[in-house]
């Protein structure tokens, strides 16, 4: 069975979000911005004014640094676009969502169901994962225009806030829903049933490490 | 003598090829994986990846937005020489890295570890890495660039002889489980395993096993070659596929490289070369000829030599 494909606005309504199910494939239209540790620290810890109207312009926060350049005439060239792993940003996301009204968090690998239940669901937000994670060229094709690059001087190209106009940009996979359920944890649970058989006969290392877990259903994020 | 301008222009072309064109050996391996995959989500992912390689090639844009950390391996025949010497070569490779970062464009990933200074060109202290190897004959030089992702999928552990093969398997599975969940390792990957050496060389061996050997290659030691096949099957029997979804393709290829180690130890490293297995190679001759390929052909009999003398050299001296 192939997954459902859906087009979604980057300023989605409550109904749009409620309709999404784990494993749906989504293509985005509208403005999206990149924000990761650099932007979060500058906006939340240094209290700099966010240079966009959020969430009216965009409720879609992409954990991404593009492969891009700023030309001498000030125009932009964006080649490939791929997400970075999101679990590292859990520290800032609750405050960021509250401040910006972000409803779509887009990145690599998702967050835990604990994150989803504690601050995604109360904010009416869900998580979209990139696919692969290397579909950078396909995502690049969905960039209709680079509208602006904020804080490039302060943060550098990789950490700057890129504002991207998306035109059927995708594919993305719905990795959390308004229940706070997590697609990756669902898959982990299915795989966990097989772990004992695969490990059969192998030996724990002679030299242990502090904090080591022998429970392979655990995650490292 | 190999002209320095040729080294720089070839290096720039290699940066472009590595970022954009998926090597044929890996592509063939992934197509085979896509044919056998029956998990519905992981099948969708593999199909999207195959579309993505096409899109990258058609548009001449990088296949992945995280263009990794560009690095260089330089292999030289014993009679090769470079115009301006080896410092000129290093400057040319650094310059080509910076130029291509802006040109392709690549993501300027390289920053200072503490001050996070970013020169926006992938060049800095110790970056790009440049490593060397030599071959007993030839006046050519091989330039190899690899753009490997830098964050997940790699681990090191000091094992001991009493850990045995079952201990090696355990650490291998642990690494795949830890980094395969949620697809952090960007699998299906070429898994490189380093066994032996001193700690740092153990990491180097595993890294080179993943990035400098192709899909379909085999270690020249038949017993190690058997382990490679067995480990590939073992990894694929976990039941985990692309992105950590249920599936049967986690390992496209498993390469094992060894080095002699301390008699009391058996250090081991595991590396994952991701869905964007970016590598490109060129051989340059003094007469200006350049031949491009994607197989680094790094692990020659000379690189794996075991004894004091290298026989062909020995004979030549006589």
C-alpha cells in the first residue's frame, strides 16, 4: 500500500492539521523559514527581535541549513536543501512555539512522544520529517524563491534565518499527530520484537562503559 | 612534473562531481535494495532517493543539502612530483575546496569547534583533511575527494581478544541499532569496520573502509571477505530499513579493514557512509592527462603489506 499524498499550506488551519495521519506524505506551499540553534539562541537568549511577522507569514519552522550562496549583487542561489536532526533543539522549542505560533516543525528524525505530548499538542503543532534524509535536490526544486536571509552577518550562512517560498516542496512525512503519537516510536516498537533473535549468541563487551544500557529498545536521542 | 594549475582545476571538478553525481556502484546497490524492499514506508523512501539522484544530475545541484565535510586523499606513485612541491598541492586543494563551496554551492559546514567561526568556505584549521598514500610504481597522482556526513553513525570501542567474534558482532549491532533508529545514520549505508591498529588508526581504518572501498568490493583476505558478507546479512536481518522504518535494507555493503594492534587488545570502529555516498577520483599524469573515476582503489596489495620488505621494490634494487 503506498502512502497518502497531501498538499499543505505553511500557514495551515486547525482542520488541515487534524486531518494528517502518521506516515502521510506532505508537499508544502507558502513561506517557510529555517531556524536552528543559532536563531533560537539569538531570539530567545539574546532577545533579539525576530525579523518576520510570525505566525501570520509562516507557521513552518525548518531545521535546516541550505547548500546556498549569497551573490555579489545580493541575490541568492539555493542548490540542495536538507534537514538537520531535530532532537537537539528540544531545549528551545517550547518557548519558540509559544513566541512564534509555529505549527509545523520540519526536520530530521523527529522528537520523542514526550515532546509531542508536552508542547506540540497544546500548541496544535505537528512534526514533518524530510525523507531519506538525502532528498536535497528534490526539496531544492520545491524552492520557488529565496525571499530573504536574516542574521547572516551575525550567524553565518549555515545558521542564518533563510526565508523560502515553497511551491509543492516535498516530500515530507507526517511523524507526529494531534494525539502526540510518534511515527518513529511506532516503527521502533515493531522492530524491537526481533532484537533478541538478532543478538542471539553475541557477547557483551569485557570492558564496560559508564551509563551503558543493554536494553536495545532504548534510543540514544 | 604535474602542473599545479591542473591539480587545482581537476580538484574543483572533483568537488562538483562528488556533491552531485552518486557513484554507479552505490546506485546499483541501492537499486537492488529498492527491488527487494517490502516495507511500505521504507520502499517509499528508497524510491524518493532514486528520484533525488536523478534530480541532482539533471539540475546539476548537490544531491543532499548537508554536503558533508569535504576532505582529500592523495595517492602518489613513487616517481610522481608536483610543480611547486607538496605545500603547493595542499594550497591548491584548500583553494579548490573554498572555490567549489561557493560555486556548486555546498553548505559551508566547517566551523571552529569552540568559537563557531565560519569562513563560509569549508576551510579552516585542519580542514579539509588531506591524507596521503604511496604506491611503489608510477609518476601519476590520484586525487580523491570524499564529502562524508559528520555527526551520526560512527563509534569506537576498545575490545579485547576475549571478546572474540561474538563481541565484534555485538558492537556492530549496537552501532547499527543506536544510529539506525529514526534513520540518524541515513541508511542504507556502506558500513566500514576498522579492526586493530592503534586507537586513532582504528578510526582511520574504519573510515577508509567505508569511504574508499566500493559496493561489491571484497577484502583480499578470504576469511575477512566472508565476514563482510556475513555482517552485511546480519545488519539486514535486524528488520530495520531506511529512516529506521520497518524494512530489510540497512547495509548496502559491509567493508572490513584491519591493522596490526597491541597484543592485548582488539580495537574496533564502525562508520556509516550514507545515502549520499559522495566520492570522486581523478588520476593526473605529468603530460596533462586526467582520467576520472569513482573507485578510489586505495587498498592495493602495497597498502595491505604485511612484511618488512616489499618484494617488487626489493627485486628492483637488486
